[in-house]
């Protein structure tokens, strides 16, 4: 168990305060036990559903804070790199608050995410290569145009936004035994983890990453930044290679564990979420279920919450994965 | 436009009061604009999502009131006829509050609904025939066993529970131009309609039923109960043949229109909800989208809300309908 008041870049009072800045459409997302899923997994499973909102992922929470902060400073434009969900969320918030948003994304990002960003009014620049290439390009654009660079997980607003999920999880009764959080850059894991460790330190905070994109998990276990070569996973939303040192420091304060799961388990997780909960989850959103599948004994009879953090998938690929096509 | 204070069996103050009796898991369901769906349909579309809860339909709201009322009277058992969603909801609430629930259902109800009721602890009795046969059998069982018969749409609690959706819709800003409501027995249409006509009389309340199960819609237009022969629709949740006179009276006070839609439009609606909103909807939950598809001019440029009222489907049939298998 971690210390009761974790020392991270986050602050519980501030997280409570920023709730008021976030559009209510992104707050108080459904949180409910799914009996059928629990029976399949041998434990009690609560789903925290972050897909039933205008951008179909949890990123709306943080994007609202980022955009509010920037427009409050009189900024009119921003640029970010995105695997697709942050870009859609920033575009949605930017459109409502008068901020022009440029998103740099990999050409290999899901077509649905690219189309979503365009449709919401983002200027989209595609790069060959992966998310890390997009990050580099976003840095250049920010310098060239002298506009603000939004950096997922490093910018504290992205963590604070995700942390509001933690407030909602912490108000669930009875408390969960464990919360399973998809781990990518770390905004969600550090944000939610900070709140849980502050309010309910006995709840186990478990981060889950694909074996094919293990940089942050390896860094967590080695307690230092470990970078990796090319990623190989369908979970596009969490496929980074260069952990951010400040985010890793926070993660070390709030996470009890970080585990890696196989692609076949991610696919099985997506299939179960569809069959047993009627939910269309993107691969990153099935990481929690995948973690239970790979270590049933660890969770047997316990009450686990899993954050279904996004539902932006290319349906063709999705149906291929879950076996309906 | 209907009168500002409709005279029905429902009462706005009471509807506000009963919110406190309903488990929060069923309240404040997501309400959000879906850009992609709106673009496809040529209007602004807001989704009120009633599938992200433990029973995957809106029926949990009313069931909580029914069960609370019965256990408050010291009852320990109840029986109902159900197409599958009310039965699951009563079973869920009954299990939590110590009420034994017997459900009579048609053998041809979706296997997922039958399995769901059993898994939640309902005693299930299957009949050959349709929902109306199940209703007759439920009446007999109630008499034989001297237990309370729960009658969907007739029992005011079932309407009041659904009416709490109306309170949440009425708090949406800006107000909608029209709200599309699946019409079966009429609990949801009269409940939501009563609240909307009380609080926002300018909002058009439009009920939608399948052409293959048109009894209530015909009754609405003829202003008298019209029964029909066998139904023929995949929308199992709304396939009744014998409208209840008291419910029809209420519907006449609060609905602006009732329309019938083709099966092909229901299927297209389910497909759009999946493709454009990432939602698995049962056929009854796609009736609103189907209504827009059949009369695009009527809704062009307007802001419509559609209640996605249930997501309990047999996946094999679902994939066949939406074309993924």
C-alpha cells in the first residue's frame, strides 16, 4: 500500500475545483456492476464507461481544462500530437471556445479517429511513423508558428482532467478492491491513481499496458525511464515509446503495480465487453479485462473496477478482432 | 402544441420526488450530441443513453419504484409479464430488496433477455405465443398464488420511473425541438411526455412504433383503443397488441404525434447507432433514428433527442441485422 497522501504534481483540492470547468457531458459517466462480465471473469466487475460522450473517450475531461486555460490566457491556437482521442477532444473543446487546434497524427492511426478529428474542425497533419514521430513534428510546428504545444500527460491539465474520474470512482460504494487503468503516457494512471491513493489508499491501483508497447511499465518496474524500439500492438491509444520522466515519478508514487498483457487477451477483452456488456470498446479500453483474463487468481472473488476509456475504433478492424466478420 | 399542464395520471411533483427512491445507477444517464449521427441524418441529434446500467435498459427506473412500493407494503413476491427488459429490471431490484420475482415471457423472446432474467434470479415461466399470451398467464399466476401482479404501463410506478428520463431531458440546454420516444405499452411515452409537456410545452413529443406492431399508434390516431392481430417486428420490446385504455388516455394528452416505421428503417437505425455512435442498440432503441430516416424533411436542421432505451440483443441476430455477419 502506498502512502496516504502521495507526493505528485497533482493536488486533490485542485482536482475537485477543476470539475467545475469541465462540460457536464464528460462528468459523472456511468459506473455500474456488470453481472454477466463478472460471471465470466470470476470476480465482481464494475465498469466506468467513458465512451458515452461527444468524443467517445475520457480525453474530453482534460481537453476542457487545457482549452479553458489557453483561451483564458488569450491564446487562439494550439498544436498537439495525438493517437486520435486527445485530438478529437481538443478539437471539440476548441470549436466551442474559439481555439484553433492543429493535430499531428500518424498516418497509420485508425481512420475513424482521423475522420473524427477532421469532422470536429481540427487541422490535421499526418506523419509517416508512429506517435513519437508525431510528437517531434508537433514540437516543430509549435516553434515555427509560435503557438502553444499541448503535451499529453506532461501538461498537468491532462492529468487533472483524467483525475476527475478518480473522484467519481472514489465515491462508489462499497469501495473497490482494485482499479484497472490503461497505461499509455500516464495521464489517466497518475491522475486517477493520485485521487484513489489520497482518498482510498487501500484500493489497489493497477496499470495495464500491452506487451507490444511496454515502455512505461518497464520504466515503472525499473524505477527509471526505459525507452523501447517500435511498438507492436492494436492498442493504438497507449503505444508510446518515450516515457516522460515527471510522469513516471508520479506513477511511482501512486501505482501499486503495472502489468503487461498479450494482444490475444486484449482481443478477448474486447469480445467480452461486447458479448457480456454490450459495449464497443477500443483496444486500449479492454486492457483492464485483459489483465483479469491473464491473472484470474489474483482477482478471484474481488471487486474490480475497469475504466472503459474509449470507443473509437475502425469497425472493419473491430469486427475482425471480435470475430463477427 | 398541447396544453401546458397535461391532465394525466402522472404528477410532476411526484415524479421529482420518486427520483430519490431510484438507485443512482439508473439516473442521470448520458445525454449528448452525436455529431457523426447528426451529419448522417441532416439534423442535430442528441442521444439519451439508457443502456449503460446493470440491466441495460430504462426499465430499471420504474422497477425500482415498483419494488420499493411492494416491499414497503410487506410483500415478498410479485409476478409480471415481460418482453424481457422489465423482467430483468424487476429481478435486479427484487434481488436487492428481498422480493421474489416471477416473470412470464414468450418462448420466442430474445435468448439474451431470457438468460438475463434467469441470471438475475427471476423465476421464469415461458409460454407459447406472444407478449399478450404472457400477460394472460401472469394474471392467472397472480390469482393462483395470491401475489401482486405488476402491469407495465398500467402501474403508475412504471410510468413515473420512465418519467424521470423526462426530467433529465428537460434540463438539457438548449431545449430540443423534438423528442423521439419508442412506443410500446406507453409507460415511457406517457411518462416522458408528461414531463416535457409540463416543463417545455413547445418541445414536440413524437412516439415511434413499428409498422408491424401498430396497435397503440392506431389507437392514438383514432382516439380509441384499437387492437390488432399478430405482430410482425424485430422490435420485441414494443410488440403489444392490446393497448391499455388509461394509458391511451394519457398518451392523447401528451403526445404530439405517433408514427409507424418499417423494419428496414429500424435495421438501418441500429446500423447507424453502431457506425456513427458506437452504440449497440436493441431494435426498439433504434425507433427514433428510424423515424428520422423515414421523414428527413420533417427533422431537417432541427435538434432532436432520441432515447436509446435498451441494448439487450442476441448478438447473432444483431450482427445479421447490422450486416457484420
